[in-house]
C-alpha cells in the first residue's frame, strides 16, 4: 500500500502487478493477507491510485476492485467508503461520487455527516439540486448542520431563486434551536430581496435581529431602494445610528439611491401642451426637496467620518438630472468631485468598506465616470450655463475621461441653445478629428441645433451625410426636420419629408403626426391633407392624444366650422379627456368671433371644472366678447371673480380690453374708473390704453381730462393753470380721482401716442377754438401742426369713440389667435402688483 502511494508511475506498475497476481496467476489473497486492516489499506491504495491516474470516470476500475474484495471476503467499512468518496470529490469526479453512494447503500453502509456533506456538494456540482437537498435533510437528521453546511445548501436555493425554501431553511434552523450567523442570514436576505419580496425580507430581518450586521442592513436598504421607499430607508438609517450597527459608505450611497429613485414619483411641473419650446425653469418643488435630501445625507456621512466615493457623487448627480438643478447644485457637485479627487474617482470607498455589488472592474469604473461627467454637462445645458459647462469639460479632461459621442452631442446641444452655431460646427470637427463615430443621437443634436438657429440648408446637409454614413434616420430626426421646415414656412417640404419617412418604413410617433397636422392646420388649411394624415395615424395604430384633438379643433375653428369644433370638444370632454389652456382659448376665441356667448360661457365653465386656472389670455378673450355683446357688467364681474378666486390680478392686456369694452358700451366714466384702478395697481399704460381712454374723453367732451392723459403719457408736469374756456371737468368723483392721479408725477419713459389719437384730439380742440391748447399739444408731442384726417375721428361721432379697437395698432387689434405668443408672454412676464379692483358691477 505504501509503494502504491509513492508516485503515479509506481502506482501504475503496482496496479499492473496486482492484475498479474490476481488475474494472471490467480493468487488467492486471503492466504497471504490475513489481517483485515491490511486488506482495507491495500485496496484503498489501489483505488486511490486508479483515481489519481484516471482521465475520465473510474467506475469500472473501482467496481472491479470492490468486486475482488467481495470475492476474497474482505468486508468494507464506512471509513473505507469515506476515504474513497473523499478522493473522488477531491479529483472532481462528482458523478462517480454519487455512484459510490448507491454502491455503499447496497452494501448496507449509512454515510456519516461528513460523507453526506461531500455528497451534497457533489450533487450540486452535477446540477442535481433536488438530490443535494435530500442529502442536506439527511445531514439534519444527524444533528444541527454547521453554518458552512447551511451556506453550501443555500447556493442551491439561490440558483433556483427559491426564496421560500431559503426562508423555510431558517425556520428549520430555529426549530433546531440554532441561530444563523450573519453570513447565512445575509444570503437569505439577499435572495429574498432579489426576488422583490421586500415585505418578507423585513420580517426575516426583524426575526433575526440578533444576527444582523451592517451588510444585513445594506441588503434591506437595497430592497427599499427597489420599491423607491425612502421613508423606510430613512427609518432604518435612524435605527442604525441609534442602536447599531453603524452605517458605512454603502449604507449612505444606497439611501441616496433610494431617494433619487423616489424622485420619479415626486410632483413635477409639467410644461403646457402646445408650447413650441420648453424654456429653462427652476426645479419642481417636490422633486427639488427630495434632491436636497441627498445633499443632507452627504453632509451627514462626512460628519460621521466617512469618505464619499464615486458612487456618492454619481448618485447625487443623477438626482440633479432627474429633479432639475440650479447653478448652486452644479457648483456643489463640482466641489464634491474635487474633494474626492482623481484617485478617489478611480477607486471606490465602497470597495474598501466591504465590497458588495458596487465593486466593479476598471471598465465599469470608466463607464461610471463617463456617465457622471456627461450628466453634469447635460445639467449645465438644462440651465443654459456655458461657463460651468466649460469648467466641467476641463475637469473631464483632467480626470482623463475620454469624451464620447454623448459628450460631443451634449456640447452641440448647448451651443445650439445659445445660438452659437459656429461653435457647433467646431465641436463636430473636433469629434471627427478625435475619431469618435457619431451616433443617431449625435446627428439628431446637430440637426436640431441647425434648425434651432434657422439654418435649414445645413440641417439637410447633415441629414444627407448621416444617410451616406449608413446611419438610418429615426422618427426623432425626421420630426426635427419637419418642425424646422414649419418654422421656415416651408410646409410643402415638410410634407415631402413626412412622405419620405413613411416610404422608408420608419414608424412615425405621436409627436410626428401632431407636428404634420399642426403644419397643415396652420399653414395650408387643407382639410383633405388633414384627413389623409389622420388616416395614416389610424393605420399606424397610434391613438390621438390631447394635442392631436387640440389641433383638429383649431383647424375647425380656423375654417369657420365652429359647430364641428364644439361637437368634437363636447364629445371628448364627455369621455374624460382634459385639454390645455391653448385649446380652451382657441375655442373661446372662435366663439367670441362668432358671437356665441353662451357657448363661450359653457367652455369657460368646463375649463374651471377641469381644475384649470384661467390665464390673462382667457380673461382678455372673454372681456372682449362681453364688450362686443354689450354685456359690460359680465366683463367686470369676470375680472373681479378671477382676481378674488384665483389671485390673478389684471395685467396690461386685461385692463386695456376692459377699458375698450367700457368705451364700446359708451360707459366712459367707468373706463376712467378702470384706468384709475390700473394706475393704482402700478400697471403702466401703453399707447393703446392711453388712446382708448382719450377717445372716450373726446366722446364725452372732457378735453381737459384728455390733455391730462397726454401730459401723463409724455411725462410732462401737469398744467398749473386752471381749466381754460369750455374745459371744465364737471365729471364727478370718478373724474376727480382720475385727475388727481394724473397730476401726480409719472415715472418711467415717455409713451408716444398714436398719430390717429392725436389728430382726433387736435380736431376736437380746434372745434372748441382752443388754439393755445392745440399749441401745447403740438409742443408736447413734438409733431408739429396736427392736421385732421377726415371726419373719422370727429368727437361728435360716437361710433368712432366707441370702437377704439378699430383704430388700435396691430398689436392690440389682432385677435389672440394671431397674437398667442404675445399674450402668453404678457401672462407670464407681465405680472402686476396686487391692488384693489373695486369696480361696481351695477
């Protein structure tokens, strides 16, 4: 036996000698080996030698030797089989090990604990999981298994994603009076969390709290992150800080990640449908507050002496990208990167804290840093800050992070937004010189930058280059080109691009269809083409959305088909579809033009019922409508309602429309009251407002008030002399209040009045033979001798005074449909100071 174990060569020769003796000479070993232990040692050595020299299964050789033992009457013990099993497992002959179990069972031998553990491992290595579980149960029958044995069988449950079996395993351990160690517990927790059963993980965590360590807590935190539940994550963190185990950097990084994922569900500001281009806006309050929590966690971990790593920085920047950010947020992120440093960005503090799923290779680290810097660059683009973008790009180079197509695309997007198209061309050349291959997204950014800067020819050239480079255009690129043609007033070319896109088999999106429909509705007014595109939309199985229906409603209104537009609107509202303020205002304007007051009031009520707040555009449209319909009291009530209920104070446009309504309804004194309220609220009148009030004064023969308005408009101090002949005020308290305000020094720049207004006033003054006042008027306006221009502006003509809109400049005489952008600008940027709007509705 000793010779057999010396070397494989000697073993082979010994096996050959054994074969010669037993098979060739038919020697009966019983006559030569009388000691059973010697016989066991001999055959054990022969089997070991066979195993060591084997290149494949040794079952035939082992079976032959076992048969010889039986023939010679040498009994086999459990220790004998245990040695053979150990050799088979050590030599990774797992199938032979399982076969040996069948042999020893037939021999009446029951394995001991160590043999069952070896058989369990062999079964697992052969993929016979159920047999491995059976062997584990045999181990349990012999007494509580070791934690190492539990860890071994848990590999089976992890492989099968059998979280129930793993949890039952822990329950069995409890029944045996044992307590799992942290490694076993964490394996079960990890399996349960990976199966998204966070509720079960919480129960397991609570039941075995005496065994938990920081890894256990981090696994549960990961589960809370999966379901984006920052409240539970925060609660666990507080327990760790108060009762232990102390959190590590992975704990804080995981809670930050949980907070960032919860940003997806936080309230956000949604841009109004129909806006042609989103303007940079501050972060939504709900999201911003959650994003700030990540910064608070950063401060907390630093206070605990922990060092932030690249995952900390990456998670915070991801939150900035989701929630929106300010320049301060970007500055803090840059400061954090500098604090971590190049070495810190290259090696994770998380790995030093215990590894785990965050431990990645060099390639993954490079990808992480690339995403980190590209996200920061994109954040700078979102707030349109080129200076900070340049600083981050320098940091990117300093950290030796190679720019990718995403980087170049972001830079092109930023310069395009800043109207610096030459820089876009320069970035594109640098990308080509760097050997970076542009993707469809990079091409899209470049094309969009050209379109944004009204260079359609260049956009088409880039599009051609993309096709020649073998990059297949997608719906986004085609939609950008179609919109560019729309802005360039080239609707036919836009339709050609749409047809080309369809012929190439590129599936159009809802945005594409809506863009084409909008072009047809705005620039072509072709119902047939509109119907063709709608047919394409149905064929593509794309359901129209609120934008689609808004475009169709607007097209019907533009075509004068108010009844059709109203029918479609009512049908869609009955189905619960919500419209934006643009759609409502379009319908209101159409009803106003068609003098359908009751329909307009119905639409306005629908707008209120939908929960929308009326805008200044909405109020302006309705006030004009009521003025035309001789319903001045309703106009005044509306303005007061919107002011009291929604806090929307009248702006310049609303005040002007209300004054026009007063004059149109020959309620000149009430127009003075509105104008007085306007001045009291701090709203500065423009030429149209002044002109409308002056026309009313001419109609009422209140020329002294009209001249006071002229002086106020041109910022000329009030006349010191009293009223001249035939210019007595006699206007009551309303006129006195207005005159008192007009006598106060006016601030700001002059407001030059329209020539038609000045001529009308000059004519009225001449008829009253007020030459001195005419001279003053000429001197104030600097226009020389104002000649009458026909009888249109005669003060004796009520119609002319009652219709100031007919002589207003295009800026005000234009309807809101053609002035939507102007009204929207006024509604967003022309907010007034709150003041009393005490108008009588009687």
